[in-house]
C-alpha cells in the first residue's frame, strides 16, 4: 500500500498542503463566501466567529462552505465527511 511505505508521512504532508493551498485557500463560491476575505474578517473580529470555522470544516469535508453542496463540490471525498 502506498501509505505504508517509509516515505508515506512526507507524501501525506505534501498532498495535504497542496490540497489546502489549491482547494481551501482558493475557495470562492462566487456569491458571498471567499475564504481569504472570511479569514481576514475572522482575524479582524478577534478569531471568535464559529461560522468561519464551520464553513472551513465544511469546505474540507463536503466541498462547499454551506452543505448540502451542489454539483461537483458534493463529490469531494466521495461525498463522505462530517455528518455523512
């Protein structure tokens, strides 16, 4: 198995960082939810907005900030995530 090899820890780290930068940091629903703007708002607001944290978690697990997701976004992780 790929993940059982001696270099699997590094491979998983690199893969996770790539996914974070490509899918999460670039997330923009084209309406009112842009990751970078929401991050700025979260920091400026004292980092106490749990809606931001819930949104990011949903992007990671479901492919959009506010499930249920439409279209291809619903197929992230095979549709498996928190609450599935």
